[in-house]
C-alpha cells in the first residue's frame, strides 16, 4: 500500500471559466485531491471539488465503504469554498469529514462555513448536512497526522521538527502566510514515505523570494505555487498593475522553487482571463527558467508512488 497520487480538480483563481477557450486547462476553481494509501485529502473546495464528490460517491456505492475525507482550506475566498455546498458526500450520513482551516477575523471554520451556507445565500444550512463533520481551526503552525489505512486524523499543536511518532502516518504541516489580502492564507506540506508536496496558492512574491516559504518547501518533490499574473504586462504594468492583489507571477514562483531546491514546479491558480493558448505560452516561458515545470490543468495526475 504505497499509493501516493495527486490529481488537480480545479486550477483557476477568482471565478470559474467554462467555454471553448479553456477546454484544455479547465475552468473550475481551486481544488487538489490527494490519495495516499486509503486516505483522501483535499486542499480547497472550489468548484473542482464537485467532480471529486461525484467520483467518491461512485466508489462508495460500488465498494460499500463509508467515505472518510480530510478537507483543508487555505483561506475562505469564494474560489476556495464555492464548491463545498455541492460536495455530495457531505450529504451522506455515513460520511466523515475532517475539516481544517484558518481562523479569520476571529471567526472559526465552523462559523465561516455556517455563514456561507445559510439562507438567503444557500438553500441548505451547514447543520442540515447528514455527514459527521469534525471541524478544527488552524493558527498556521500545526501538524495534522492522517492514518493512511482509515483516513482518520490526529491533530497536534506542536512545533514542526518533532519526530514522527509513527513512520507510516501521513504528516501535514501548516504555515501561515501574510502575503494575501486581507488576512493571509495557509500553506500546506503533505509528507509521506520520504515524499513531500507543498501547496502555496494565493500568495504574492517578495524581493529575493519568500524566505519562510523557501524553508517550508525545502526539497519538495512537487511544489504547487500561485502563478496568476504575467510579470511585465499584468503584475508590473504601469496602468493596470496587479501589485498588492496577493498573487504571484511565474517568475516569482520559479525564484522560490529554485531556492527551495524543489524537484518539480506546478504553476497554479491561473487567471480567469488566460485561455489555453496563453497558459501554454506561460508554461513554455517558465520551462526556460525551470525545466521541470508544468502548468496545472484539470485532470493532471502526478503519481509519487513509482
Ligand atoms: Zn484564490
Ligand atoms: Zn484568495
């Protein structure tokens, strides 16, 4: 049982962009699925989580096994939670969801999820969902342990460097980042059997690179980084600059990936105005700087178990 697979379910920032110009990259908002052993770990619940929910339901009906999943929210902007209401496993009484996310503006995860799921904004309230939900708030310096056999989680409020009590447990490290308006974002590092995957979306680069992130992403096998804007004609454009929006250019992503000695860079959280052609162009430009780069697209699978 050494399965370690990542699948990109939604790769857009801001809002969904269906249509003929985004068929290759996909139009759904942020969601990445991890399958490690039997465990299902999901980072962000943009509209990409909806198709994952459908697949989990099919598996549940064919195997009879209850669904157990961990959902990690990076922050609570719409493009990271708008799919949660339509995540069908949450409606099943046999499902267990381990939910983790930040405290923002003194509101915990349960309160924030209740706020986005209530009339008149939503026909269904959080408390109407039949699933068992174990909801935890993160400050941004914790470790979550996940059992790869059962998918159940153990939460440790401890410092990163402590020894893993059981080598076979999946370890998820959390780091708070302040480079996203208005109240920052959480980065996640998922580790299992000497493999490391880092998720750093919705963050803006610093001169010389984000040193805390460089340390956090050290030697990552897969480094998923925000690359929403082009440097010259978007990020630093004199008329329509996107500085301060809390997103990065691909060059910023490369800078951090190089300094962190990441093995593979995945450009993520594409701007909704970028069509397939433009993102392909972006990928080629970045490959000149960092050859092992791929622009995330819906359905991209990275298998770390080989
Ligand atoms: Zn976003
Ligand atoms: Zn955001």
